[in-house]
C-alpha cells in the first residue's frame, strides 16, 4: 500500500473538521483545494525535473527545449501566472 502524500492527507483532515461551528467552511474548502493543487503541481514538477535529468544525458538539444518549456509552464502554475 502506498502512503498518501502529506498534502493530500492534510486536505482530507481539513475537510473532516469542516462541520465544527467555529470553522468557516469557505476557508476550509479553499485550503483543501489549494493543498490538492500544490500536490498536483509538485507531481508535475518532479516529472519535469526528471525529464531535465534525462535530457542532460542526450546530445540532441530538442529534449532540453522541451523540458525547459515544461518547467516554464509549471513555474507559471506555481506562481499563478497566466501563460
């Protein structure tokens, strides 16, 4: 069994406490959604970095350009900038 990433576990925990009267449901929903978004970006960043490492061993410059474009797009996601 694979261990659940901490960000996703926290997102689930945050949603579980949403029923408490002292907790604002909107904030809870936003926090859980942001943790899940950041987890997705993290998975994509790891894949892009892996591509860069693979491209580093290749003599053809095209993989470098492709990997760079992936990293630039992911940086836009992380910072919330539009493409």
